[in-house]
């Protein structure tokens, strides 16, 4: 997953709203949202190569989303699968406990990652990079995560999309129209507008990626309401060509 937007305790009626695209090699097989664990109940897509997940939600009102972090060196295949991290995080009693659990891991056992961990009370991103695992707390508001630092102002994809995500949130605050917000988020995650980033080939600068063997494999919209109930919509392919359908919830 290479683009994830999260509204933290800022939209009326919804302490968490997330829009996320998963970018991956097109031949890497995976399922749509399914039951991954039963105690607590965890729902997410399953990566059929390594068995983990990239985005999952629990019946405790928590969410965990994994983004592979960009580095100069190639990933080391012998390291532990990063896909196990969302499941480890969601097994904890709260996002705060999960964040401390992930921070205590031996970072060198995994290739570089950004891991979102959030519930209705707390939100964190655990970043495993050159200096080990460090935590960034996400306060009230809109935050964007990619394969660089959280809210990285040097990332054109983040800089451009933040304006659109913020406008969608502001419109919802005025209208309280959930369907309108979902439509706005769907339009953003399906965006092909290329952004100038000298670190990336042009095709990878779009939110919805089409780059030969690599691209946006699926997209998710997650709404956690004040009562702790999840709304879940899933596009089983690139969101520019696949409709979002109501998906399994814990």
C-alpha cells in the first residue's frame, strides 16, 4: 500500500476515516477482505505469498495498515514478513499498547516499513528505518502516509493529495453526507494525475498507479463511527476501473 489518508477524530460522527490504495506487483496473489483471526475478530485482505496482510480492522475498533518504506537498498528476502505486523498490532488491547509492542520489536528483523496503528482514542505510525523503530503520534486532524515520512512535505503525491483530502473532509463537516464523502474519496484514490517527483518514474507519482507489472492492486475505504461500528468498502482492483462494494466487517 503506497497511499493512505487518515482522518483522526476530526469528522463529525466518525473518530476514524481511512482511504487507502495498495500498490504491489500485479502477479502477487491476494484475497479480498476475509476473517483473518477470531479472538479478537480481525478482517483484512490476505497476501497469498507470505500469508500476512496489508490492511486490517478488528472488532475492538482498531485498524492497522502496512506500507513498505522506500530505501536505497533492495529488501532482504530472508527477513521476517512485514505482513505479520498488522496482525500482531491488532492482537493488542488498544492502539497505545500495540504501538509500544511494535516499537519494542527488533527493527533489523524486518525490512523498512511504516505501520499505521489506530483506534478511536489514539493513532500512531511506527516507522522502521535506519535508526530502528520509532513512533510518530497522529493528533486530531488529517494525516497522509506513503513510503516516506508521515506527512512528508517533500513528497509531491502527499502535498497535492492533502489539499483534496482536506477539501473532502471540510465538505463532509458542512453537509454530514456520508455518501458524498465516500464519492469524493473514491475520486481521489482513482486519480491518475502525475506529479513531478525526481525520485520516481512519472507513473509512480500518481495516486492510482499503472506502471506495467506494478500498480494499484486494490483500494479500501474504512469508516469507524462513534458507536464503534465499521463501515467497509473495497475495490478489488484499481479504483479507476473497479467499483467499491460493501465489504466484510469484524
